[in-house]
């Protein structure tokens, strides 16, 4: 008799028992596998992982069920290198053929070691502290704080009387250290709808043949959450003629199917830009050569060089004694004449990307969004609302804000007074703490309170043909290790600097939260209240409740000026 939980489980195990009728004894194990689990924040200055070859041993005669499962887990670590041939030696029956090891990768903490134990119904269950998970497309999801991976194995004796695994979940379990040794973080590049910038999407692939994995994933297109806010020049049906990108003497040879020739003119040039940018991070790739079914992929226009992180260098803007100031060369000077701000409660400025005179907005108190004109004219009221969220300016000049108590929409307004409501139904009834539009303008990050918890989501921005924002796509949850968050800034093309707390940083600390990677954290700044960033982690600026301004200085922070609050770089 096979023990199980629920009708579906009993039917599935009964099928296995029927198939293995020739076996002498079958024991069942069952478990619930969470889709994600927590990752522990750590110092970001970790050496880049190096590929390591692991050797696996097959099952030993006389092994107990627990030893068979333990051996299988060890062999799975080496599976990336041997195509899981040794790992399959621990399997029997249909499982030996149907098991899909790369359907998901469940990443667990290096310590404590997995608990492997027999269950009451005779199976074997593995329990371990979760770090993250990776789906079959290489998308990385951080685990929730304190989550566990629990997965069960059904075993049976074969005709030689040896125990083998006859039922298990698809996927593999890897400890963090081994995952970092065999997988590499990579980036696919798509396009903004106006074709003015690249938009990244982080994926993780085995280090072996990573160029092939990258191009194949690029041809398949962006993930569902990102797709509404980007475009791609890959024609429908385009694939690799052979499932390999050949690398010879620094040249990556990409042979696309004839479907790729449907791209014409600038579309073809942009497709070349996407592939070239995607392969630019692969070690030893210095040049990209594209063909279509073996024939030259001729370009009628040179491939444009598009930025992946559009940014205009602008002095830091902040608030000092109720005035807007800009900070340069260690000194603060007025950005707007003080008499123009008389009677206003200036807070939370935001700056655009225009040059030489950028859009500058701020909150007057908590309920009024105001634009500070560049020609020293009186500030202009843009919109009003109850407890407005600090604004963010995108590269197309739209200023984003919303009342903290969300009705399922955000507001976007231009300096000429044009205002639109941007649909975001998933925010309805939540309380928004902060929002920031990415440098490329294709994504927005939102810190908000949902069901009693503070969470961080990122979503695609859907725009009309003229760039007017219309709605947000479905969100992608990131930063699950955070226990609280209050402020944030885009610090790199796919990474947010989030001021918040976590189990390893219980005081407000800047955490670096990638969209598709493990969260790390920086040394704390006592009393930190606000964070902003220009380009890269070295550009980070933090202000404190005592009015001190700190800048990144190597691996630490350096105090510079006093009497400042609400710092803002463009965005």
C-alpha cells in the first residue's frame, strides 16, 4: 500500500506502483515545495565565482534509502557537467527518463546541512533553509524570509534488491556555493518602445555554453512582467539554425534562421544591437558576427549605440533650511531664488534629465506638487492630493506621484500641466511609501504596504505611441529578504538601492536589490533617512535625521556637509 495526502497524490502514486509492479517493495514520500525561499544579505564585495568541475559517484550497493537520496543530491551538483548521467543512476522506472533536472533550480543555504529523514509513510523527505529559486528560463527569485524547501522522494527496490528513487519533483537542489560555481548572472537586452535605450533583464545560466543560452533566451523574448513595457526586433519564428553560438578567436558566430530576414532597415540594425549588447558580457567575446542560414546578415544602416542606463550628470539637489540647493565641489548653493519659495514647505525634490536646465519639482508640504521654473519665475502648482508620495521624473519629462492611500492609479504630470491617471489596479487599497521610475523609463519600482507587510515591486510602464504613460503591467516582487523599506533609488540598470531593514541588518541600511539576483547590503549609516544615486554604487548619497550628508568612500561612507535633507539626483 502507498501512503499519500489527498486524492490526486494517491492516484499519482498508484500509477507509479502499477508501473513498478515487478519491484519488490515501494515506499512513498510526499512534500509541499514552496516556489521560493529567503536569501541572506551579505557583503557585495565578493570575488566573482569561478567555474568548478564536480565529480559524482553512482549508487553504492547496500545503501539505505536515506543514503540513496543523499548520493542523488551530490550527483545532482555535478549534473551540469555530466548532463545528469550519474544522477539518473539513482533513479528507476519512468522517473529515470521523465525527470527534468533543469525545470527549476532550488538554491539552499550552505549551512546547516540538509535534513534527510524517513517519513511515516516510508518515503524520504529533504528539508533545508531556502535561499532562492531559478525557473527553467533562468529567472531568479529570492526566497521569503525564513522559508524552507521541503521535498519528498518515493523509493523502491529494483530486481537486485537495491533501493532506487522512483518518484521525485522536477528540478535540482543546489547549495549557494555550488550554484555560484556553475551558474553565471547574465543580461538580455530589449528596447524601449521609442528605440532610444536598452532595457535589461537579468537571467542566470550554466557557465558552459552561456552565449548559446543568452541568444536563445533573447530570441524567445522578454518575461511576461516586462513585455508590456519593451519591444524587440526579433521577427516571429526566429531561432538559431543550430543550437549553438560558436566562439572562435574572440568572435561569436550567431547563425539565425531565415525568419530573421523579415527585419528590414533600422529594425535589422536594432536587432544586431540587441544581440551585440546581450553577448557583450560574455567572457572572451570581442566581436559578434551574425548570419542568416549561413548567408551574411546584411545591414542597411549602422547598428545604433544605445545606452542601457540613460543618465545626465547633474549636481546633487537637496533641501537646506527650507530652500532648494545644489551641491557641487563640497559646497551647497541656491538652486532657486529663496524669495520665490517664500511661505512654502519645501521637501522631496526630484530632478529631470534635460540639459542645461532640468525639470525640477518638489512637494510643498504633503499635499501639493510644485514645479520650480528654470527661468526664476514663480513655482507652478502641478497637482494636489492627500499625502502625496515623493515625486520621480522620467527621461521623457513626466513627473510621477500619487496619494499614499492608493485607489489603484498613479499620477503622471508634465510641467505644462498635462496630467494623466496611470492604471495600477494591483496597488488598490495599499499604502504607497515610495516610487521611482527607471532611467530607461520602461519600469517603475514601488515600495508599498500590502496585507500588513511592506513589499517592493517592479512593473513595466505601458505607454502610448507618443510616450504618454497609460498603465502598469503586472508586478514582479523583489527584495523578499527585506523586513521594511522606506526609500530607494535606481543605482544601476537593473539594481535598486533600498533603504530598509532585514534579518542581517536590523537598523535602516542601504540594501542593493537586483531585479533577478541576491540582495546584498552596505555598511550602515546611523540615523539614515533618505538615499539617492547617480551612476553606480559609488555614487550613493545618504542623509540622516541629524541633517548629515554621507557619500560612498571606497567600501565605507564619508560625511561631507551638514544641514541637508531629501537628496536627489536625476530621476
